[in-house]
C-alpha cells in the first residue's frame, strides 16, 4: 500500500492507494499534476 500525502492550501490531504503498479502511479501523478496546474491557473485568474 502507498500513502500519498499532499500539502494543499486547505491543509494536508492523505490518500491511500492499494495495489497500484508504477505505470498506473506515474499516470495518476501526471494527471494530478495537470489538474493542480489547472486549479492554480483558475485561482490566479480570479
């Protein structure tokens, strides 16, 4: 099991991921990074 801890403006988010292989993990990480970038752009646009 992997435990992912992310620092956010609201505090800390903790996700537990079971049985994820590295390819899935890197795909998830890439998607999460893109999503975070989109959120950051939206916040700055306000």
